[in-house]
């Protein structure tokens, strides 16, 4: 049976993404307070965040390049400590003006600004007060959200709360955000207490957004990737359910229904790690409703039944690699999937499967807020970057997204990672994702000049024909 031609909606948000600390630079100047990213110890051989790719000073040039590609949207984040250097209290007007100008620049080019409120960069001053482990963090975030809604709400219609809260919880050590007080006896409890505070903070921010800005839309932006069972063994199917609950559904169940996933709740209870709940929390969680779901997708995971093994390190290793969780599941390689140069599996069909699963569970429109390939790129002598591998990755994922639309999944847009080369979370700028190449290396050397990659021209064509020819 031949299916009808599938088309992307005419108002589909084709664009791309970035985050403040990974592109801006000017991280300790212009009135900005340091964030957890500025105080973390950078892995050796990683480019300097004080310059990053200097988007702070070159945003006009960058937005013009995005406009040249035909972007309909640009997803970027606001650095909390740029607008509130201490995380609360005194405002940095220069920081507020920077984002105001950035938003205006997008609008000038008919690019919809999609704003992430928090992307891995807690103000260092709040880190010193215990970060998300402090119950006051709920109020800190709500006050910060209010400032953003009041300052930019006249122009920003799409908001994202917390980027990849599931990765902050599962691999905060890898991305440099984990803060656990010395001497903490039950680390799991501490981490899931922090997670609970983030969930309540997010719920209150969503509610506030709806009160203050009735026309705006707001969503969470977790990193969702379904877990496959490694075999047809029933125990492996249970392990996949465990992995899906802990990595994925906890976050979306909370954002959409305000309810703890039962598998996660019982897993935490077994470890005496249930979070302390304050009266009113469940009410706040139940009252808050996202308008859509922001989803970051890179690849799936494959798991089997847990068995203790000598010398086997059980943990999530990076956002997209895992070795498992004690008593719950063990991660295994999937022999059907190739890997990137940085060891992440590539699974476009898993993208379709993930989209189907999310939509059938939550029935909310989906905005892809990240998807992309980190690779070593080479700048040729004549100023070109032949990144056919990236084009191939993006093409196959867009094809599967299109098939998901044919499956009845409601899609709002596609904002892959990343608009421009940037500093990766823990593997430097050598791991490049952008459509726009930046001359900068991990020794922090380079002119910072921008170059159009082959993928730039390819994506320009995709946007121009609304995804019909890939
Ligand atoms: C996501 C993050 O986890 O993946 C981004 O939201 C990050 O901030 C992206 O850069 C790619 O990961 P990495 O580790 O290659 O930078």
C-alpha cells in the first residue's frame, strides 16, 4: 500500500539551537556573574569559555547567516547570571539589553526566538548556597522566570524551562553541574531531591507564564531516547521498561501529569531515596500544563537484564552512552547501529520510534529542540567544509520525522544542534555540530571567522522547499 505524500506544516519552525555558555563568551565581563560552567574544572584541552565563539559580540553576523539559511526559528538560552549576576537581587541591565537586542535581531529577520530559560549554567552565587539542593531554588527560579516574562514576554512567544533536566540528574558529573555536599550519605536521595526542586520550579514557572502571558507557550526540554530490549527475553523487556521510566518518562510524566512514575518511585523507595515533598508541591505539579513538548534526541539506548559483573562500572557515561544502573538494567552496544567519531550510536529510525512513543503517551505537539552530529570538521584551504556525514545524519533524521508525521505525530518544528559551532559539554570545540564553522580550536587559537559548511547550503535548500526534497 502506498502512503499519501507527507508534508511538513506550512508554518513549521525550521531552525537550529545553541546555549548561552557554549556560544557567547564574555562570560566574566559586561556585568555577568560567573556560572557553574565558569567555575567548573574544564577537561584538559578544551577551548576557553571566556571567548567561546564570541556570539556575544558577533550575534548580528550570526543571525544574518541564520537568516541566509532561511531559519524560521532560533532556539537560544538566556544565561541566568548574565541578567542576575548573583542569581537573585540586583539586575545587570547590560545583560538584559543583550538578550533584548538578540530577540529584536531575530524578529527583524522573521526568525521566531525560542528561549530556553536554563541550560546547564547555575549562577555560581546560587551554587554556593546549595544550588538545586536548596529548597529556596524553587523561588529563585520563579523570580528569575518572572523577570524574563516581564522583560521579553512582549516579543517571545515560545519558552523552554530547563534544558535536559534528565541529563542534569543522570550525568550532572559529566556536564559539570553536579553539586553534592561533602559527606552526603545518600547521594541518590540528594540528587533526586534536587530533581524534585527542579520539577516544582518548572511547574511554577509554567503556571506563571500562563498567568502573565496568556498567548505564550511553554514546555520542558528533556533529552528523550527510547530504550530497546536487547533480546526477546522477557527479563530484557522489563529492563527496557526500567530504563525508559528512569531516563525518559519520569520527566515527561511529571511535566504533563504532575505524577511520579511508579517504577521510579518504587526504585527510589528501595534505596531510601524518596525526595522530601512540601505541602502544595503535588498541587503545583498537577496544575501546571505544558503547551507542547521540547525534545532533544540524539540516539536510542539498548539494554538487557541487570547482572552484577566484576569490574563493570555501572552508571550513565555521557548523555548518550550508558553502562546501566544497578539492579535495573545494563546498557549494551547495538550491533545494528553505526557510531559517530565520538562513540554515540546513530539511529534515525529510533527517532521515529521515539516520536511515536512520546506522542501516544502525551498527545502534545512536539518541537525538536536538539538533534545532530558531533564530528571533526576540516576547513579546506579554499574555505570550505565538506561535511557530507552531517548532511547524511540530518537528512535521515528528517526523513524519519516526516514518517512520524505520517504516523499522526503532531510536529511543530525542527531545531537541530547546532546553529553554529560551539564548545561541547565536555569534549571541546573539536566536536563540532554547527551549520556555520568557526575558526577556533581547543588551544583557544583562531580568527573566530565564520564559514558556511556544505550542510549550510543543503539545509538552506531543505528549508526553501519545506522539507519536500532532502
Ligand atoms: C545536549 C545538550 O546534551 O547535547 C547540549 O543540551 C550539548 O548542551 C549537546 O552540547 C551535545 O552534547 P556534547 O556533549 O557533545 O556537547
